[in-house]
C-alpha cells in the first residue's frame, strides 16, 4: 500500500465554464430529387417513389406491379387539366352530333348513322362528323389535309393590309412595338364612294373600312370581310347584278362607315381635317334614310346593317334611345328568323352544285357569320333582355378548321411579314372567336335559366353553382396565349372582361334573390369584388394602351361594376379596394364622356352619381376633365412653404431651408421662389378666387 500513487482530486465543473464542443463538420443532407408523380403502389403504401419508369425501385424490390396514374413528364394537376380539356372537347363534339341528328331533315341523318355504325373507332367518327367533314364538299377536306399555306392565306388584298393598317402591333411578349401614322395609304384604294353619297374620298373611305375590321371586336364577326369586299369592288350598287349579290349593299356600307368614323377618333387622319364624329352621324343618318327601303326585302345585309346601327344608336344615347333600340331589336329578331341562319337553311349560303372551293368558302363564312350573330345576341341579352332573342344555332363551327391547321401560337410570335404572318394572325383571331363562342354558350344557359315554361323564375343555388363552375372550367381550358398574363391584344382583354362580367352578373343575381352571401360554401361578396376588380384591371390595361373612346360594351361593364359595388362602400371591410374599383370605372366613363364620342357613357355616369346620392354614399374621386361646352376651369391650388426636389440635379432645389410656392391644377403648373424668380406665372400674392393657398405648419 506504500506504493499507492495519489491522484489529483477531480473537481466538479464550474457553472461559468462551458464544456468543450468537438469540432464536427456537419455534412448537408442530400435533398431527394423531386418527382412529378408517384406510382399507384407507392401512393397506396404512402412511401417515397423515385419516379423511375417503367418500374420504380420500391416496386421492383417488392416484385409488385408498378402503374403510374399520369403520363410521363406531367404532374397530377397538369394531367387533370389535360383530361378536362379532352373531355370538354369530346362532350362538345358529341353534343353537336346529337343536335345534328335531331334537327336534320334532308336525309343527312341516315348518312351520319351509317358512318357511326360502320366506324372502327367511335371517337374518330364523332370527331369527323363534328368537324363537318361529312357535310362539306370533298375538295375542301383535301385542301384542309394538305396544310398548304396558300390555302389559308388566299385572302383578299384588304386582309393582307390588316397588319399594316393596325395602329398598334405587339411583339412576342405582348409589348407594344409601333404606332403607324393614321394617314397610311393602303393599296389599292377601293371604290367605296360608289355606295355612299356622304363622301367621295375613296382614300379616306378605304381607310375607314380597314379600321372597322382592325378595331371592332364584336361587329366584325357579323360580316365576312372577303365576301363583302369582293361584292363592294365587283360592280356598282345600281347594276343589274345587284340582286344576285348578297354580301354588300349601300345600307350596310354606310352603317359600317358610321361606326368606323368613331374608331378614327383614336388618331385623326391627316388627309381629313373635319370632325370625325360629325361625319359619323352623317353616315348613320344616310343609313337610316335607306333603312325603310331595305326593309322591303329580307336580306343578309339588312340583318348585318341593323346590328351595326343598333350598336351605334346604343353608343350615341339620347331621349329616343330605348325606342330606336327596341325597333332595331325587333327588326333583328324578325330578319334572323326569316333568313333561317340558325338551321343553316338560308338561301344566301346555298351550294352552287359545283362542289368547288368557292362553295367551301361560303360554308365557312356562313358558320362564322351565324356564330358571330349568336355571340352578338348573347351579349345583347346579357345587358337588356330577360331571355335570348334567338336559339343556339345548329350550324357547325367550320371556321375552326382554319385555326386548327394554322397552329396555336400567338400571331405576334411569328413575323408579320409575308404569308406566315398573315396566316398566324388569322389563326389567332379564329381561336379567340372560338373561345368567345364557348363563353356565349354558357351565357345562354345562364340567361335561359330565368325562364321556365315560358314564365320568369329565379335561378336555384345548384344551377348557379353549376354555371359558375362551367365558367371556371372555360377559363382553365384556355390556351396560355389567350390569357392576359401572356398577351395584351385588344380582343383578349375584352374577352376576359366579358368573362368576368358574366361571372359577376351571375353572382349578383344569386345574392340579390337568395338573400345570402354564402355561395357554394364560398363568400359570394368576395367573389363579386374579385371579378369586378378583374374587369376593371383588363379595361384599365386596354385604356392605357389602346385608349377607350366609344367601346359600348366596356361602358356597360363599368356601369354595372359601379352599381354592384356602391352599396358596399359603407358596409364592407375592404373599402379601399372597392373605392379603387369604383373610381376606375367612373374614370373610364368620364374619359369616354369627355371625348365627346359616347353619349351613352355620359348617361351611365350620371346614373352612377344619382345612385350614390340615393344611397347617401360618396362616389370615389376620379379624374374627369370638363368638356368644352361646360366651360369649367380647374381651380389653381397653391402650396406655400414647400421644399422642392430637383430631379435634374438629384438634390433639393435652392439653398438649405429655402422654401417655394408650388401651384398646380390637374398637374404642377409652376414652382415659385421667395423672390418670384423661378418661372412663376403667378405668386402667392396673385392668388384669387380660383386659387386655394395652403401653408404647411413648420
């Protein structure tokens, strides 16, 4: 025990000292690669799937079958969206075939049934029938299958001028590229003066005709441009062949020129120094003078001209607004039924018996015009009528054939020079029009839901929910280049505004009669604000790029938005957003009124202000410039003792602590120093009755 070594006693760790931490380098955890979709086996077992095809590692290790619910390269959401699109298209085509079988009385039903019975693939047979390949001349199908660009760009020279006469063109990213001069001289000049006595300037008249198809988003689908210009240039209106030509008449030409003059107010043509609005009224007056004579014979041009004049009268606004519009509306309905366009039995589009390309072209024009009128009547009923004036046409959408073979890219993604640019532009416009037709079919179902056994009834919640979901599916199925996030073409902006308007009116009709804000377990009030804000966002973009002067549908949309949201100004928690939406709606109406082109905008704006007075709420401030006849002058506001930032030098203006008097009306008018030496037109002492002086406290 004597050899025992005494060791030092270990003391406990003091509270102040920290234990030594080993220097361990942590290796970052390797992230598992993302898999777009897991197989059914891994989803059932709730384990990770590596996404390897045809068999993942987990299924291979367990010797289990490996099945994927979605195609390779697609996520679950993308696959659902693709499936929804395919199902929607298949449903629409099947519905077309059934409607054709039900309504056809000329023996074609037997041919359709035989083709269905003897087909190896039922889906292909339905698609073939729905695309009207059975009903169109055989030569047209051969041209469609060939895909020759000449087949699709064989348009009139006036159509090839379209890209040149457009005031605004866009790049592939949707940004505005150019604004050509308004005195562009298209070649060749058409003999339009033969058809009117108002003006003999063929250069100006040709320019106006081009403007009609360039800017008008609704009426341009009612008239086939190629057939119209072909008849316009063929002979004089008083020739012996006038009765044989059904696509142009003096009445229709003057009606088109009346609306085109309003489009010309965007930029005054340098070749014409007169008042375009006054010229527009002269053309309209001349068209009305010929209307009584035109009524004697039921014709396609009577229907087209009456529709153009109806929109002109609605946009003009007057004491006789309701009387004239009602008279033209009755004429439209009577002429539509007399022509039989909805069943495709109109004599204007009959086959010549030659089975040539001209017959195919006329059939395509018949389809386009018929569905154009269907969209026109749907928008008309959405604003004024409790029911649709016409039924859904049984004519196939053969105009879609051109769009399918042209591709699906935006027209701005292809150079506009040459045939490819023209073909892409045609394809893009046909895709937009096809989407509008689908939207108007949903609108028809919404409007028709108010009628039951010929009596007015209220929409039930289940019907409203189904229609609203259809609207959502319509937007979800749109191709990317038809969304405002990917392009800012005028037709797309107005189409999206129409979609939101239909949704807003559906929600407003439901909450107005149901007495509740609960809509399919969703807050209907929030949805209304969302769609109203979306309407004004699209119209605000349109206003900023293309200007809004007399867009009649846009004015009606703005009025409805303001009337729908005014009662919520004092009760809703999201007041700033509502105030902004109402303010923008009133601003658009105010600018249209100030332009002096739309009298209807003035009436709608006065209606909004009157409704606000009745509700005892204040209309949010909006920029409204006084018109010349009002003779009003904006007051001069003077702010004294203000520091002014000098943007040119990047610092404060003048010496340290030096203050100025700033005068402004709608914009800053002048900045005046203490000595009055900086470009001041009037100093503080010059303030009079129209000047408001404000001195901020130091």
